[in-house]
DNA sequence: CAAACCGCATGACAATCGTCACCCCGAAGT
DNA sequence: ACTTCGGGGTGACGATTGTCATGCGGTTTG
């Protein structure tokens, strides 16, 4: 018997493409498609697919909320998240929602079918870039550093940041220096980029 | 004879999925895939595909630069841009680069094959959301300013940018100063932010 | 042909940034 | 009461950034 799959993804073109990709596998059957979390939830309840593949960023209900909702209702479907974002924070929330797979969109194409099979068998499949990162890379920034870094990343000068946060300019520079050091960056811009990319801003 | 197509898209999973989607059409043949602009350029030169489908945001060389490079070399291939971003600035630059199609990733899946056929026939296909909005505000940046600004926005220092682009550091600073002035920004970071948001990077 | 541009480079100067050592003070611990 | 600690601050110094005037070899173009 083939594995029944539901796909949720808000960009129709990508949705169609993913479906086409999976249609090529004889042991996988795409039984439904949804372009947002709410539709996906209804369809999942009605069709009881073996596996659900979902994006995170969708209008209305995100993939994470969707996974959580499925879990609440004691649903058997195993969920695989497919997303652009390698943010440890997302992975955390996904695992908390009982998600069994977390793939990045820049993983090789065969991995999706693999992941579906693995997860259907009861296994887990986490993008290697994140498997470790979820553990070791905790956000090293404190509150002030985050605030300052966020503004610096928008292009505000130290003096302006100081004004906005009611700090002295020197202090702002100290925080920035700290943040730059903690993130292993060479300057505020790079630091902001790194932090954003990790989902810490 | 079927239409030969090259696909460039940095997210492998999506790349594979798009290829699968097109494989389903009997009159379309995916002859090559690339995950960045440079590879795409080489492959396009070697294989002379009828149509090139490319994403915009790719590491190294963007889809727009790629399209431009193809045009420079007097290449016959017709280019279709497929992107998430409905930024008028992108469309304008795409059209300037001689691009024949501009689709959004949330267009219906069948549109891609349609667009390929239309473009192959010599027609154009522009996402309706953008067809009108194209004449918004002009991009005041020239090529060098764009390159320099992009790197500056990533957090590279002037000296590093100079090394990467084989320019002197002073020249890099001059270009940045120009760009900052044109965009009404106060520093490189703000300038990069403004340009990005307008779709000029 | 000469004028006008263009892309790139220099050099200089002021402003801003990044770093570091050290200070102040109010809360906690013990 | 005496330390310790954390948030915030100061001052100074070198590196980087932003600005501007100026120069120089190629292309256009009148």
C-alpha cells in the first residue's frame, strides 16, 4: 500500500512542483493539497493522510500552528516541515509540536521522499544543519544587546540608537562590541546578519 | 521537437520539484539544472537551451545578473524569472535585461509550462500583479554601486569589498558615498536597507 | 580634433566605529 | 558589614567610514 500524503504550501507553483516531485515515487500518493493551514487542517481530518508535508510561513495559520493543532486533536498523521529557514528557534517549536521531520528547501530533492518514508516508518528526519545547532547554539545575546543590534542592523548610528534607548552613546558602543565579540563578527552589520539568520533578533 | 529548458534555482528541493513538474509535460525537456547563476551561465552557453527558467535570489550571481549576462553575449535563450518577490524594481530590471517572462511563485502551477510555451513561441508573460506597477520609481543606482552596496549590506568592510571586486578601497568608498547620497541615506547600512526594500539589490 | 564623459584612483580630513581599561552604584549573598 | 555582580557610564586610541576635490586614461560626440 502506498503512503498517502497531504501537502500544505502557500506558493501554488511550489505546491504543484512538490506534488509533481512526489508523484514520481510509486510508493507515495499525494491525496490532497492546501495553500494554508486551515484548509490543511480540515483536509487532514477528513482524509487521514499518513504523512503531512507543510511549509512554515503561510497566511492565516502557520505550519507550526497547524502541526500543533493536529497534535492537540490526537491525530496520527506524522508531520514533516519543509522550510527555507534554518532557524533553530523554529526547529525547537516544531519538535515541541511533535513534528517528525524538518527539512530545508535547499536539501537535495530526493530527501523529501526519503523523509516521508522514514517518518512513515516511525523514524525522524531532521536537517543536519540544524540537528546539532538546536543544541549548542543557544542565543548568547542579552536583552540590551539584542535591542541595540537590531537598530544597528537597520542602519541607525550609535548616537541615534542611544537616543532611542535612553542610553549613552558609549554604552551603546560597548553593547555592540560585546555582541560583535559573542557572534564572532567583524562589525555591527555582520553581527546583525548572523543574529538575524539564527533567528535571534 | 520538444522545448529544451534549463532551470536555475538555489534551493535544491525546489529545483528538483520544478524539474519534476516540467517533466510531466511531454513537449518540455529539462536539459540542465543549476543552483547558482555562474553554473547556469556556463551550462546555458554549452547546451543552448531554448528557454531558461531562473529564480532571482541566488548566491553569487542573481537571476537578474544572469539574465543580463546572457543578453550581453547575444544569447538566443529566452529567460523566464520565477520569484517570490513582487517588487516592481525587480521586474523593471528584468525587462531591461531582456527577460521574456516574470512569474510569481504563488501563481498556479500550470502557468509555468504555459509561460515556457508562450515565451518559446516568442511571446511574453508577465505576472498580472506586476504588469501595471512596473513604472514606479526608477532605480538610481548603477551597476557598480549595486554590487558594492550589496556587499556592504552583508557586513563586509570597504577593504574586503575592494578585494572581491578588484577595485581600490578608495573607489569602493566613493561608490558607497554616491549610493548613500542617491538614496538619501545616512550610511551604507541604511542605504542597503532602502535599496533592498525597493527591490534594487 | 577637441570637448565632454565615464570608470577608476588618490589623498586628505572629519566623523563614526570598535576596543579596552576602569569607574559608579544599587541589589544580592553570606 | 563586606564582598560580589550586573547594568550603565567615561575616556582614550586606533581603525574604518563618509566626503570631497582632483587626476588620468579611454570612449563617445559635436
